[in-house]
C-alpha cells in the first residue's frame, strides 16, 4: 500500500478495509502479508504491529 507512513492507525485500518475487504483484522493481516517480501521491512512492521493491536483488542478463544 502506498503512503502507509503518512496514515494514522485509524486511517490505515480504513484503507486496509477499502483495499482488502470488510473484516479489519483480516484486511490488516493481508496488508502485512503483502509487505512481507523483504524489500519493505518498515511497512511490514507497521502493518504487523497494527494487526497485533487489533488482535489484543478482541477476545480470542474460550478464556
């Protein structure tokens, strides 16, 4: 995704949803996977970090 450095977290999530689909976690995860090519480690860290923040905000599993 272009210009990811200039996005706030909220704007990044909205951009990911617009590009990848309706689910915020899946959309951000796809952006992270798309950046995981070795050429843009900063972009990958940005998207993966955002994914982790989203994942921590959701209740996962039975616990």
